[in-house]
C-alpha cells in the first residue's frame, strides 16, 4: 500500500507538472481568448471541458492555472526553505540567547497566518502573484526553522560532531560539512509537504482576489468566477476543484513515500 501510494503521488505530481510545463509552449486554445459565441459551451471534441462565461477554453485555462500554482509554490517554498533552514541551523549552532531569540521570532511568525500576511502586503503593495508568493513563503519560514532546529540539535550531540569540535573545526564548518547533509532527507520531505500547502494557499488567496490577478489564470480564480454558475455549468467549478484536490493529494502521497524511503526510522525491520 505504501509503494502504491508513492507511485500514485509521483504519477499525479508528474502529470500536473507536465501540464504546467506544456502550457508554456502549447495549449489547445489561447487561455485568454474571449469568444462570446462560445459562452458556457458544454464539453465537446473541440473543447474537452467546455468554455467559461466569456467563451474561454476551460482546459487551456486549467493548464495555465497549473503553471501559476507551480510558480507560486516553487518560489514560496524556496523562501521558507532557505530562510527557515538558515535560521534553524544558526539556532542549533548557537544555543542560548541566539537560539531563544530565533525561536521566539518563529513563535511570533505563527501568529500571522498566510491570509493575514497577504492582506497586509496587498494593502501596501497591491494584490498580485508576488503578494501570494511572499505571504506563503514568509508563513513557511517558522515551520522550517523549528523543524531544522530540533533535528540539528540532535545531530550536534552525535559523536562525529563532537569529534569535529575537538579537532578544532568552527561552528560554521561543522554546520555546513556535518550537520546540514544529514538534514537533506528531512528537508526534501518537508519541502514536498509544504509545496502542497502552498498550492492550496495560492488557490485560496486567488479565490479571495489577493493572489494571481486576471486575465492570468489561477485555479482559485477559476473557482471564484464559477461560483455563481454552479447549476448552469457545474464543470466550470468541478475542473479547478478536482485539479487542486489531485495536486494536493499527489504531493502529500509523494511526501509520505519519500519519508518512508529517506527516513531510516521508517524503514521496515
């Protein structure tokens, strides 16, 4: 069952990534092309998922939305991974006041959810994809920092690290040469899980009008535009809703499978 889940997650993630990459060079129809003569056209051989209220091809916009979701997810997780890992490593290497300051700052970060950060940033900079990236990324920093700090502290107590300290290696050298490589499996798993949350958060922010702005396609924006047409054209809401569900499910299954393979404690005995 674990192997099947991992394979299913890998297939779903690869399919959505392929759709996002393919949308860079080809879509069945131009995603932003308006044709009122095709307004709310049902699914057909020419338009597999039908057309929206402006006559735009739903499948094309779904592929373009996958591109937006992956872009926001990559940047946001990158912000959280780089900043959070750096802070967590510094806190583990400098127990005492430095560690306490970083951990208290992480606790403070938990008090500002991604939605609140997005509202604050949108008020200052205006809504857009950049705001979604920054809000989701900053919200991920405390999680990475605490996770890395807790795991790194356990590695600092290992014999090979103590031997490096006795040999005269500095804290920075020990962190980069001995501690950080041990954390890579953990960071890969956490990054995969955080990616799923980032896609979900991007869809939520776009649904509220704080994320990706029209005419650029976004899964959350597609849901917002389709909410008044649920009975007239239910496929307009079902298509992005299923896409979000499959993306989050695939990344979570992939993350669970990677944890089983990369974490020695999860290996069967």
